[in-house]
C-alpha cells in the first residue's frame, strides 16, 4: 500500500442529512477519484456510537470498492447500549498488510494491542484515534522506541481536530465541519515516494466559504454584525465608521447610558449604513408559582421600542421541564408572556428567543431548564406564536450555547442544530468557547476571529448558510472585552482573502 487516505473525527449522527454527511461523502468520492490503495478510518466516525450511523458509514466505505480498515474512537463508545451493534462496523479485526490499528478509544492502548506492538515488522504504519500524549508514560516510551527503530514508519492520529507534524508523527484535523481547526475539514493522503512518506492535506471545497463568489461573500457580510457588550456607545461609533449594518445593545449597559447620547449614536450609525438594530433583553424566571423579572423585562422592552429597534433577542425564560408540563402553569405563564411581549407585536418588532444551555454539573432531569434541545426551542417558538397570534417570532441560535451544552452537546451537535432549527432561525449569536482542561467547564463569549477555530469552526455554519438550511438572518458577534469589532475585521479579512492553501 503505497498511497492511502485517512479519515477521522467525522462525528456522523443518526441523521443522514446534515452537512457532516456531505463532507464525508465528498471525502469518499475524492478517495475514488484519486484511486487510493486503501482508506484508513482513525476513529470517531460517529458522534455517539449509533449503530445506524456506523452501518451507514460501513456501507458507504464498501461501495467505494477501495479496501479499508477502521479503529474506533472515544466518541464511538458514548452510547453503551449501542456498542455491541455498532462496534463490528467501527473496528476491523483483520489488518491490512503494512498497517496496525490499535484500539485507543479509551485514551490508552488495550492489552491485546500492547502485546502486538512488540512484534511489529519494520516499516509498519500505525494509526490510532488518540495520539500518544493521551497514553501512559510507558506506552509513549514504547511507541517512541519503535519510531526510533523504524519499526513504526508513520504514526497517525486524530482526536484533537488539528493538523500537526513532527517527524514521522502526524495529527490530522479530520472531517467534522463543526470542529476541524485551522482549515476546512480535510482528507489526508499519505504516499511513499522513494522510501519517504509524503503527506497531502486535501480540504473539502464546499466547506470553505473562501471559495464563495463575491456576491455570496458580500451577502454574508451584510448579515454580520456586532454586540456593544459593556460599551455600547464606543462600539456604535466603531460600527458606524466601518459601516457595519447590524448592531445589538444589551439592556443593562444601554440603560446606564444617557438617552440622548444613545439616540445620537444610533442615528449616526443608521446614517452610515446601519439597517438592523437589535436589543438583547434580560431573562425572566419562573419559581414557586411566580414570574420573577417581569418588571425589568417591561422596562427593557420600553427602551427597545424607544430606540426603534427592528428586533429584540430574549433569553429563553428560565422554567423547568416539570413546570412547563403542567397545564395550569403553562396557561398562567402564557398569559404573563402575552402581556409582556404584546407591545413588541404592536410595534412590529421581531422577537428572537435564545436557545438555553445546561448549567454546569446539573442533572438532565425534569428540573433542568427548558430550551436546551432543538425540539424544545421549536416548541417554544410555536407556543409563543400561538400565544401572541403572531408569526414574526423565531429562534436566535446561539452557537456557543449549543456547543457548550453537556450532556447534550454530543447527541445534538452544531450541524444537527442547523438541520433541525434552521428554518425557525431569525438570528444567530456567534462567539467562541474555550476550555482549559477536561476537568473544567467550557466558557463562552471568547473571540471568534477565525473561520476555522477551536472548539467551534464556522465551516459547518457556512455550509448550512450556503445551501439554505439556515435562514439568512442577522448574525451578532457577542464577544467579551469589546472585541467584537476586532473579530468582525478578522472574519471579513479571512472571508475575502483568496490566497490560501
């Protein structure tokens, strides 16, 4: 086998119609076009170990007519009830000549594979899911010794969704358009030429918005805006200077400003091309049979109408699944919501509700917040449309909340949110999430200054936008420390740059 392709971290869900599937299908078609000798799957081909997804992957690989071998990843073990049915499709037990695919799905090497390592013939290509840095010191030392002796000619892994090369050790960013960092999701090809292995990274063209036409790029940028965060007046001035057409202020910060200065700033912004003004309103909480925060919400709505906002963004009311399931509570809750939000309808001000996220270390039981799942957000939209007898109500899809939403983040990935809620979306909140280590929670509202960042890549968002899965609607960069303008400049520059590999 002198020329082979590696696929990894596809994270395909049960559903077969997300943009992830399109990237996977492209990779297999590319492998056929290149007439590769074989395809190696380096784990996490499914998002949760679904047997339906696993079998679908196997059948598609088989249909290429190209020999293939697979090793599982940690994501493939997430649903223990599916493991017995899924694993035969996610792990091949007969190795291809010249390859060794140890099982690293538990972030270490299983005992039987450790035993096989000592008998590896010279020049073997070893492909794992997790890279050696996830292994024990003893396992890392043994792999390094085998590399030094050239018994391992190549050591290839995925898992981290990034490209990295250190001698004969390679990380690949894989095929997940939600997570592949540093570039569009890619098929990685290795070819042996005169005894030396060469690597080629082939990005999926449809997953890279830099390939769009000028008209497509300009249409996307017309819908891209910023939040004023804690400095609305300063950010309004900067948005006006750059002719950014969409701006959002937050109630708390705007309420502390002089009304005259705020109105003057908005007027100046509109005179410089501003066309969509949004207000981010506070949250209401249902607790012990009462609605808390209603007075503050009414003041926020009054400010939004005074500033002649075109739309408002409202956090999903904090009410539990258990309470909302009660007909009596639901009817009382609906009555209070109708009273609060009726002035917005009368002013023809569009209402967008944020998707909620699970609080850190909360049980996902009936006491959890409503609105953490795509179906719940859709139900809430339909509910509010009926309550107000008005259709200009939708979802403000916060991609950071959708990504930082354990334990649901893996079952409902970003691509699945786009597929499920796209036609309900009337706005989007964009920001990056970060996590220092696995023992710490993710945190949001960090700079999103790359099209292909960690832990959120905009590749899948742009694919869904381009194919029409997502409604074309205002996108708000909600970035802490007033870095929204900087992120806007960075994304605009990246999108318009045609010089890339």
